[in-house]
């Protein structure tokens, strides 16, 4: 089986070669650290004590992932998704319990569309 062709790390001046991703291991960690700093804390993005209480209530009321249930699977919900993308909108009808996998998939799809919702979250 042929291996992937290695290419230079995307970090300026780095001589390392990588076969997957854009950066070598050292610079990948640095890249993610910078992204986390830009992103800000959970509280600064609207996920404060009030949100944690609401999230816990939603997960107690509805402990299974809605998306998985739609597809005939039974998976525990671990995340609460804002349907309209507005973190300030904590009405129950705007909150959807999802497993981490489904929530990540929703988030990636929303970010691919490049539309920002209110409060820094992205929505479809």
C-alpha cells in the first residue's frame, strides 16, 4: 500500500514534513491554542451558570439524542443545541438534546454555511 506524499508544515519556516493535516505536531498544538484564545471563554460566549442549569434541566427532561431517535437509534444526549443559533434564546422549543457526535456534526455543517447567529454561534 502506497503512503501519502508528505508536504511541508504550513507554519512559516518549519522544515517538518506532514502526511496529514496542515501542520506538524508541534505547530498543530500551537495553532489550536491560538484558536482557543481567539474563541474566548465559555462564559464570554454566553454559556454561564444560568446556561449550565438550563442545560442540565433539558438533559434530565429528555435524556436521549433527538437526531439519533429520528434515525431509529437510542443514544444518550450529552449536549444541548440551540436550534436557531442564538445562545441568548433559551426557550425550551429552541433547545434540542443531542449526543456529542450529532452536535459536532450540526456545528460543522452550520460553520460550513458560514452564517453567524446572534451571540457568536452559527446557525443554518
